[in-house]
């Protein structure tokens, strides 16, 4: 193992990650799995869909992550009357120059928080297709590139369906992860109450968080992630997992090749978080749920039986031989 570890110096990455965890930990109690997934997505340049019931700090966690990185941050509250131009921007006539000028929308930021993404109608959802996949916006035949890094963190409530619109599969597929945030346990909730009591002069504690990473540093860390070693048998393992979702009798829709690439890239990022410069099958297993759960559709029969995407993914992993 020592020979593997010597190939890539992960000291800077480890320092940056510990700094981000420390800053977020000033406000957020627990949720280590969620924070690890957000950091993994950050390092592998992927968007994240965060799902959870109201009040479990989905939006707060996203805001804190943005605060720990010295980049431009934008927040968009999705509502049923939101238009695509409210997100992407629009052309406005300038009487002085007698020409139309493009006024950029809030999507032109390095880190964009989209709150309650499933509250906007289909035409506004479709406006995100190009910008999330290609990092560009086309307006009146002119293409505008977004500055790197560009990361979308979107939240949604799985319980309340009144006034919501189901996200198209094409958009769901553009998210690297779907992260499910649950309730805290008893001890964590006590710590949450204690924290609120002790910093009652602050609104939500975001003011206490300081940047721990610059955009340039993040790009350098991502370059290191690309150099992480992946053996052929691990590549085959990833392909077998994704292929199995396409022939599973419990699934109406299997995962696309984009899912294979997402599982590969995120596994490389997770390996660096764990202090390694090589991917293990355990990395792949750990990320199979977040990468695949929003990319597959259960058959109506399996849904009626009360089955879930995570259960099917677990069954898929059990059937495939783990490489050693």
C-alpha cells in the first residue's frame, strides 16, 4: 500500500478538506455522510440534488459549503411562476446604443443554489439542460461560457407534492448525486439545540464560516483527482453494475453510460478523501446509491409492492462478484 500512496501527494487536498469540514462543523451537527458526498461532488466537478423533509438543513448545508470556497455564489428560489429568463438572463434594449444587450441571469455564478427545484414548471426545468451539462448558455444565437468552477446544488422536498413538478429524467441524469438527508439522532438534536442557544446572536451561523479554499486551489485539487489510479478490474466492476440495471426485472429504466462515468469520477474523488490515490471496489459500492438512485425507474409492479430504488441497487451489488 505504501507504494501506492507515494505516487500522489495528497497533503494539500487533505488540508483543504479538513478546513472545509471544520468550517461547516461550526454550524452543522452530524450529517458527515452528506458532507462527504458534497465534497466528493466538488472534487469530481458534479452537480448535486439534495432531498429531504423541511427543516433538516438542506439549504443551510449548501450555503455553508459555498461560504467555505472563495467563489461567486448565487441563490435561486424556484417557484411555479419562474420563467427561463429569470434564471438564464434576457436581452434588453439599450436606447443609448440602440441595440439589444444580454443581461446575465443568476445562473452565472461559480456555485448556484437552487432551492425547491421541483416547484418550477417544465419550461424552466428545461432551461437548465444546456447550462448544467455544457457549462454554457445560448441566447439569441450567441453562446456565453460560464466560468469554472461551476456547481449546481439543488434541494427538493420529497413529501409535499402540492404545487410541484416532477423533474424530467434528462435533468435528473445531469446530477452526479442524489443525496438523501435524514433526521438527526437524539444526541445530534441535543447538540443542535445547544448550538442554537449558544450563538443566539447569529441568525443561522453562516456569518461565522470563513473560506478555506480558492477557485484556483480547487482546480488544482481536481487535477489531482484525475490522476487517481483505477485498475481494469474495477472499471469492469463499474460497467457490470450499470449494465445490470438495464436488465433488472424490477426496473423500467436502467442507468445510462453517463452513470458509468459519474461512478468512475466520483469514486476517484472519494478515494482521495480517504487518503488514497487508487480506487477500491468499496469506493464504488459506497457511491452506487447516490449515483444511481435518481437515474433508474422502478416498474409499476415493484412500486406497488413498496420497493425502492436503493433496495434494487443493493440487490444488484449483491449479485455481482466483487473484484479482489
